[in-house]
C-alpha cells in the first residue's frame, strides 16, 4: 500500500485487483489519478522532456528518456546511479493515439551503461508492457497506468507510481493556471 503521503498521492493509489500479467513472474499494477486539466495538457506534461524529468523524479532524481513516443520507436528510460553510470529499461512504442493512449513493450534493461537482455531480470522484463490511458470529461482528465511489474518490485512501484502521478497532476494543473493567468 502506498505510504501516507500527500492527499494527491493517496488519490493515485494502487487498485486492489491483484491482476496477473501475461509475462511470467510479473503482475499488472493499475494506477489512476484525476487531473483538473484537459487531456492535451496532461499529455504534454507527461511526455515533454522537462516536465517528464520532474514527475518521474519520484523513481530516480535524475530520470529522463531518450527517443520519442511514436509507434515503432525505441525509447530508453534512464537514471543516474551513485557511481555516475546509467541504468534503466528500454522498449518499443507499440501503440500511440495522441491524447488517448500509449503502450510500451519492454525489450531489455540497461545496467551500468550496458544493454542487458540475458540476465534473469532482463529476461523477465522482456515482453512486459506499460500503458498510459487518458480519458477527458468536462475539462478534467483521468490518467490510468497499467504496468507489468516484477513481483519483487511490486511493493516499491506501488509506492512510487502514486508519488509520480501526484507530481504529474500538480504540474499539469499549474500549466492550466498559468495559461489562464496570461
């Protein structure tokens, strides 16, 4: 269960469905948060490089991506280790409908600057999926994350995803306030 954090983080809590992933050794976790901003603002906030780095700092303070979000594109999710090397995951964008849906299928992990597809952890990750769904009603957007997570990381991501989504919500709602003020 997510830690007792800000009310926004509690809004983005893990659903208690206990869904199993089709990827061996994984479970599918579901996270959702309602953002008082139109889907295009939430989308841009989620995927723009500068704001992506801000909301994903919940996972790694130096989190960023390389690549783009278009179908068939490789995308790499990276963060700096304490020794200065990079680690993360990489995959391919398998589905992309602007302001509606994005899906990633993971192809491997990056460990200390090296692509890894052969370790036990990498083999477990290959084929795992992560998707982002955006549903707008009356100018507010519900974003839902469905992510295949290794059983060993389920508790950690059960805490980190709600924190990241709370940051995403704050950033998107601030963007709307800023545009209303101008």
